[in-house]
């Protein structure tokens, strides 16, 4: 069995109730399953940027270190 680095997140999005306004903004939260740490989001674009930033900071997997792609 090979060893792989992975992270898991719980993603939640909701709309705030503001007295019937037609276009209330969506709000979001990402929670790390491993650590419980939470990040607040204001858009799907924020979610995309968050995931990209997390993938970029992860160390290479064992197979990548060995040169096996």
C-alpha cells in the first residue's frame, strides 16, 4: 500500500436572511477535518483560491520525492 498525503475539508455555504432582500450574498466556511481549524469565505471564488493555496503548501508525496510519477 502506498502512502499518500491528503487533507479533508467540510465546506458549508448559506445565505443570510435580511428581511426578504432579493440578492443576499452567500457566505461560506471551510473546516479542516484533521485539525478543526475554520476559514470564512465570501464567494465560490474564495473557495477556489483557498483550495489552491492549501494544495500549494502541502509537501510532495513520498512517490514524488522518489521520482515516481
